[in-house]
């Protein structure tokens, strides 16, 4: 029994020291961009630190080893908590109350529909349940577009679509008319092209004359770091070029615990509205031998889909919508824009 207990204690000690090292490396991600990759897994680091701290207090008796292991677990808990906890708290901050004047209140849905999701009727059913005024779609490949577009066009007659390489297949649908910004190369139209990302900037004008814009995009995974840096820099320039109130939405393949995402928001003067709203992964590709449709249902742990705002945009509600068959949950945001005559000079188009 002593031998088994000793082995268990050794495993707990080794795991705790490794966890502490990873948590400290993630905390130093601001200085070493490669370390910042660990921040995407902060939910696991934080929960692991809590678990390690409890185990070390229960399993180890008095003595030097307990002090070392509890100390390492405490380091992991503090290093991870510095990044993870403020985001959790921020997610519970109250939203702006609904306006009492006559300004329009709008609803926007952003959703990665998933290239292996072929049940577009299910996607449409969730859209019908949420009744958004504007829809931003990612991973909107030809297979998805050919089925979903006919289901949407009567209710959402205004739309723009990009077709390109890996993550350049995006679209915006709207009940409201909009003007699409002309950006060279930002929105390709070649389904066999190699351009990896795209963006659409749509500018809306409300009945009271107020204008605002919606920018949607789909970024690559954060590895390699240099590619992510270039994509954030290009997106930041596009944000700065857009005039007036702005919503930036889409699949960023980056969590709010990442220094890279937070730095992008600060550089672009955007307010992050999504904090710990987990959306991914609802399912993973899996061997057909065990899963007939090649997909395995999982539990979402990562907040990869985001809503950011700039200027006099009040966010009244924000939530994850129902499962559409995608590996991402949709995000729905309810918002209003301060009328043009009440906007400060800095925020007018």
C-alpha cells in the first residue's frame, strides 16, 4: 500500500510541477509570443491548478514534499488565475439597458456553420428561432451556400459573399440594405483560390440617418505565430479604415485569454463584448469505423467566436444560440446605435 501511495504522490507531484511551469510560461506570453499559445488552454490550466491544489492538500502528509507540491499548485493557480479570472468576471458584467427613445434595436448572429455540416435546414431553424436582422457566416463553402442561400434570400434579400481558400468563405445576409466597402483583395470570388482569409465590411444606414458598419472575418489558427500576427495587423488596418460605429464579428480562432487577441483589440480601439462565451468544439472529426458520420460529439470549452464594438454602440444582450449541427455554437448580439445627432464628433462617420 505504501508503494502504491508513494507512486500516486510522485505522479501528482510531477504533474503539479509541469502544470506550474506551463501556467508561468502562459503568463509570460506577452514577452514570448510562442508561450502565448498556452493561453488558449487557460480553462484547462486553471481547472488543473484547482484540482492539483486540492489533491496536494489531501494526499500529501506533513513535511517538505507537501510544502513543495502545494507551493507549485499555488503558483499554477495564481499564474493562471491572473489571466482567467478577470475574463470570467467580465463575462458577468451587466449589459446596457434597452433604449427608452425611438432608436432601432437590432439583432446580429455570427456563426461558423462548419464545412462538414450539411443540415442547412437545421441552421435555418435556429436562425428562425433567433430572428436576427443581420447574419454573418463563416466556413460558408459551396456545399453550404447552395442549400442555405435559397432558404435565406426571401427573408434576407441583401447579401455579400466571399469565396476563396481555407477560411475565405464568409458571407453577410441582412434584412436591411447595406453598402459593401471596396477593398482590393479583401473578398475574393474564386472557390479554387488559395487566399486563406477574407473580410466583408458592410455599412448600414438606419431610418433616423444613423450609420454603422459590420465587419466579419474568419482567421487562421494561432500557429504559426507569425501568420497570426500578420492577420491581426491586416485586420487592425481594416478596422481603422472603417468609419463611424463598428461591430467586428466572426471566428477568430483565438480565445480572450490570449495576449494576441487582447492586444489586437487595444490597438484597434475595440471593446471586447465576448469574454468566456464558449462556442467550440461541439464535435470533432472521428474515424468512420467508430462514428458513421465521421463526427464525434464533444463539449465546448473554447471561446473562439467573438463580438467586438467601437463607438456609440450599446450591447443589450449577448448569448450563444442553439446547436445547428456545426462544431461551433452561433453567437447572437442585441444592440443599438446612438443616433447621429447625439454622437460625439469623434464617432461620426
